[in-house]
C-alpha cells in the first residue's frame, strides 16, 4: 500500500510539474497614438515604468529605411499596418489613413494566428473602426473571411452617446470605454491575442503641439495602461497563463511645434516600446545613437511568444526581427557595385551558417511564388558576402540572409 501511495504522489508531482511548465501563452499589444520618444521619456508615467521594470523600455523607430525603397510615411494607419504585418509600406501598401488598397498578401499577425490556431480567440478593442475592418480585413474575401472573435470598436460613429465636440473630448471618452472593456474582458475571458488602440494623445498633439494639454493626455494614457496591466497580472496570478504585453506608438511629432507628423525628420521617426517581456535580446536594446528597433519588430516578437509558425516563403518577406529570445543577425546592408552586390549583417549569435538567397522577381505581392537562387553559404560570423550577379537579370534584386534563428531581407531597386 505504501508503494502505491508513493507512486501516486510521484505521479501527481510529475503532473503538476508538467502543468507548471505549460502555461497558456497570451499576448496583448497596444498602440497609443502619436507620442514621440523624447516626450515619453520626460513625462511622469508610473504605470509604464512598472511594466518596463518587469521587462524593458527602448527608444524605437518608424518610417522604414530613410531615403530608400522602404521609406514609409510617419502616418497613423501606415504605422499600425507596419506593426500588424511586420513589413514596411513598399510591401503592405497602406500609404495614408485612407487605406485605399492594402496588400493582403502580407498577412497580419491575426491572420497567421487564426490560420494556425482556429480554436483560439482573438480580440480588438479600438477607437477607430478601420483598424479591424480595413487593416486586419475582418470578413473580407481577400483575407479568406478572417474573423476577429471579439470586436469592440466603432464608437466614433455613435454621435448619440459620443457627440463630437471641437476639443475631441469625445475621443477621450471612447478611449476610456475601450480600455474599461478591454481590462474587464481580459480578466473574465482572457482572449489569446488582443489589440488595444487609443487615439486621444494624437488628437491633443495635433491641436496643441508640445503643451500641457498633450502631456496631460499622456498621463491619462499611463493610467489606462495601469488598468490593462492589472488585468494581466490578475490572470497570471489566478490562472496558468503567461502574458506578453507590448505598448508602443505609431509615429513621433514634427520638430518645430509637435503638432504635425508624416515626414522623415528624426523626431517624426522617433518612437518607443515598453514591454513586460523577460527574455529581451540585443535587438531590443539596440545601440544608442546608431541603432534602435523598429515597429516592424513587434510582429515577429508576438509570433514567437505565441508559438506561431510562419511558413518560409512568408517569413522571407517579413522586415522585422524578434525582440525576444535568440536572434542570429540584424542590421542588414546591401550595396550594388557593377556586377556585384555586397551584403553585410551584424552578428548577434555565432551559431551556424547563413544561406544567402536571391530573387530577381517580386511575384509574391500578387500572391504568386518567386524563384530564389542560393547564392552563397558561409559562417554567420563572416558578417558579409559578395555576390556575383553578372549573369542575372538587371533592375530588381530581393536578397534574403537566412540564419539559424532569424532571416533578414533587403531589396535593390534600380
């Protein structure tokens, strides 16, 4: 009998140990509109500081490669879609807030998630309806009728309960409603992948620029982030869940008065990221004055946390690099000189080789396949390679550096 009891105790211990190791992965990302990195650093933000203490804070950037084929307008919807797809505007094709013709061949994080985990639940809590209906493409044939399981948005269209005033206080009220519902629903139902979008800070920036009104709006936002984070902490304390929260913004502000944005000034490109992630890597930490992570890095970070497998052909198109866990390389540079292309990268992990692939077509954007040629294979520690393209078609070259833990891609467009 004693042997049976000991065996049963060992079985229970093993089961409990297994359960402890298999926490349910959950993720929430938040976009708070229009707050440049220089401002967020000088404003009192106790709740963001608490989240950053659990994980980290970094300055970041939007706007793609300045002066290159991937230069991306520092405009709201453009930034949202760069986060959602992990790509710059040359791929996702959202150039302004009209969202006329998104290229849905570049999948959002929600589409990858729903494709792999149809049994899991997604949610969007947003002060702007177009985020779900146009950017995510909820219900559209172009996204294979993707559906967000719990949508909470569209209140800016409700002029009865939220009459539009010149001071945009109705937007603050909608933001509050969105946050309250998000916090409540996370506590009760804990969707697996959620997006919260809040607008009021950008409205105050446009109206008042660098001002007390703008700074007060940011402090209100910080209180809202505290409510969301408490909901996550409640879930982690009372349920077997492992939550990632990532909070960022979509653009900075103009350097003159802080009222506008859209251009490529350093301040308009200057953003930031706050997260509770524990395993932040060198790509998150960047190099002050030389390198900061981009908004496109958030999508692969969410995918890694949620164990979303991105097929190779689609992974070759993603511009971002995960901010957590092991990554092999970042900061790609390509340069064409005559019949050669020089490729270089920054080495973050010395394991393994890199394979360098090249395509001279971009059929992917039309939903077709590109033919990739293997141009070279060499140790990742080499940090560079020279490719002979003398026998290849001229005009366009898509280069992918495939390493053990991540890929990089760059284009040459002549």
